[in-house]
């Protein structure tokens, strides 16, 4: 007859480790992810190669949040600028939301944003003159080097393509938020 006492005792001792490991795998799969910033489009807020934590629970997307999104099979890190139901334009280095100036405190002094009208960004996609439901206008903080919603090939971003909100910078340690 086989004696399974040692095996059952080992499994009983290991059960908490197995449960903790399963919880960690669940959290990393469905709740939190790690994304590495690729490129300089979010500089100086986020640097090329900087790892960040991303919350995959993102039902309520707000202006100025930094998000990870998929576009044409690639991941991008961008800032939410325009929300559904809004008209967004840029004139003389001033952001206008629904024809009212909006201060962008996160931009580095001296950053120049080229002018664009809402119709330049959103024409046939926005028949009523506003960003449609479940779509967002995104831009990088390093405006001269960012490919974002201002580019016709990029355009507005569907909510389903937003994979999460950046909520923590892992490295370098001096920039942890």
C-alpha cells in the first residue's frame, strides 16, 4: 500500500503559495499590466524605454489621463485631450475645447503645437461637429514628435482600443509618481 501522508502534507504546506501565485497571475493578466514607453512622443512626462504600470480597469476615461492604446497592431502611450461630445481645436499654441481656451499644465514650457481645426482632425467621422460617442482625441506631450489624433492616418481612438490607464511610473526612481 502506498503512503501518501508526505505528499498530502507537502500539498497542504504549498497550498498558500499556490493560491498567492494564482492571485498574482490573475492580477497581472486582468487588472494590472506593465508597458514600456516606446519613442519620445510623451517626453518629458514619460521617457523612451520607461516602464509604467497600467490599470486595465478603465471604465471612466477622463481628460488628461495617460492611456495605452492599440492602433494598427502597435501599442501607443498618449494623453486623452478630447472627450466624446466635444469639439477640439488648436490655434496660436492654445488648446480650445468647445471654443473655450484650456490650459495644458503638463506641457513643457516652449512646446509648440501646430494649429489644427476640428474639421482637419474629424470630418466624415464626426457628422454633427463633435467627437462621437466612445471615441477620444489623443495627443502626445512632445507635440512636434508625436503621431497622434492630429494625423489623419491615426485619427480618433475607439474606446475599445484603449487598453488601460497609466497610473504609476516604475523607473527611473526619481520620477516615480
